[in-house]
C-alpha cells in the first residue's frame, strides 16, 4: 500500500468549498497518481496502480472531489489548527475500503423478455451460432422488442439499472441493437435515457443498429446498410440520442469493409466509434478499430497476435467481457495476460444482455477476470474504473478520484479491495455515492451507525 501522496494536490485553502468529508477510510483507492501520465489509460505494470492510502479521508464539494489524504493531515491542510468545519457533513466509513464508482462500458440493458430457454439449450449442447440460425439469439430479441412500447422498455430497464447501481456501477453504457429499424432504434435510445434518469445512474448511449441484418433485409443487406448510414445515424446525431456507434464485425454479421463504412459515417457525424471485434474468430476487428482510432474494441476472445500488436500502446481500449465466456460455457477466455504484457489498455465490462450474459454485477465480473484470466485484484479494479472511462471518452469526469472529478465512489463492506473478487457472488458494496450524494446503502441505518 502506497503512502507517498499524503494529501492530494489542490487541498490547500480549499476547505471553504468542502460540503462532505468521508472519514475513517481503511483503504482509499484513488486510482489517481500525479507521478503517472493521467492523460492515457493504464497499461502494463501501471494497470495495477491504485495509489492506495491507509487511514484516509475524502473531501467532496459541490459533487466533485476536492482532496484526499491521510485523515489528520488532510483536515489540518483544509481547515488548519481549528479542525473540521462543523458545517461540513461527515460520513464515517467504519474502516472500510473506498473506491471509485464502477464504469461498465458495454451493456445491452434495453430489452424485453429474457432468454433462459437458450441458456438451457446451450447446456444441452447447442452452440450460440446454431441457436441463432434456428431463429434464436439477437433475432428473437428483435422480434420481441418490436412488440413493446417505449414506456414498457423503460419500466423493464429501470429495475435492472437500479440493481447495477446497488452493485457499484455509477456509469453505464447502453446500446441499442434490438430494433434494427429507424423508429425502433430511436425508441431504444430514448428508453435508455429515460430509464437511466429514473434509476439515477450515469449513462453513455451507443447506437448499435449494426448488430445484425434484420429478417426483412436478409435478401438485400446493401439496403439495410444504406438505412443505417443515411437514415438511422443522421437522426441519432441530429436528436443527440447517442454518443457513439458500434458494429458487430464478424464474417457472419458485418464485414470489415461494411464496418469501416458505418464507422466512417459515424465519425463524419461527430459520433465516437467502437467495434464488437474478434469474438467468434480472428477476423481483424481489433486491427480495424486501431486503424480507425475507435474508442474501444470489445470481446476479443479470438484476437490473434496481429490484433494484439495493433492494440498495444494504441488509443483504442481493449474491453474484455469474461461474463460472456462464462455464460456461454466456452473453453477459453481472451488472452488477457498476453495483452497486458504487450501493452494493451484493458478494461472489463459485463456485456449484460438477455442472451449471452445476464450478469450485471461488476464485482462478479472482476472475480471471473481474476480467476479465469489471471488479472490481479488491483488490475481488475483499474479495469473496472479508470480504463473503461477512457473507452467511453469519459475519463475527464469519472473513473478515478482525482481532484475535480465527479464524486462517484463506493464504500465497500471490507477493508481491502482484494476482498471483492475473493468473495465471488457476494455484493461487496455497502454504499454508493453519485455526485457526492448517497444513492444506495445496504443498511437501513445511517452509515455513521453501521
């Protein structure tokens, strides 16, 4: 545990703006280190750099991080010898670990019915592609969603997002992609916005109209590509319904050339880009993502050496989704350690969706990543906070507890960040703060009484 940063930069003479002080923190993992280049995501040995401080306090003002440090030193730095300003609200962390709120950069949280029937079919031996060919998979969710109203989609999504929040996710990415039509895609994105507002969770929206070729255009895929590029994306941009665009880039879905065309159109509309890449076979999606300067390349189960080399030291973040591999029962995971050693910037996501991954708990994803892909607990924490914030172009606001960042943080129920993956299946989040306001607590009693 590092103690080199006793008081964070910017603490001096800032006591007048502090309105919340979290005290008695056993381990404060700031994921912010002035000795590192904070303008880029973490790589190699820096992926596990937590800048953890024992016996710490965290000062918040107007929803932003003001300062942090060893408690006695921080209070003296903020308010001098007079001590803590009695007007400042205090929260006693009870010796627990405090970490930034989790950032989940890849979900499909807007959908209708669940698909547990497919889960059982996979257990009985059918593959993902076999189920899709028989009318299941994405197409079954498309058929179901097209029978629902926008309000129904909101009502279904809100409890899911609240459950994510209870498991520590304070910023979530949500994709469209079960509409595959102008009106339905726009409806999904509107529903995502409404559901996130009602649930009180931070949101980044992604248009995934290029999730699959809809049944009505199976005989004329070029027509659907035109609809995406000339109708859907311009409307999404004009109505500011999404921040970025995704493409499912696989030989059986959208080709490399088609993916490039769609992402080029997105870029021309000032929308960011990401790619479902190299999930089913090594196809070159990661290489394309790097060449286009995409914010992220996601899945990467089948990434090859050329793909790893492309993402090494690239601005494109490699988002791994171990919960999908776990749920599908595949025999191997993305080569995380090889990617880390090569210099790829790794992030983790749930891929929460009704078919291939119904897991919405980031702590459980961290446990899978540690046990199956051999990430250390510290690496898994950075890959669930700071690096995914870069994947969403949100690192200026969330993902760490740097001064001036949004005060999204979690009080855990243990005093060590390693307990999170160690206790797989347990929700370790005792309290969630979003913008400096408590939005969830496991206890019905005030935190100071726990």
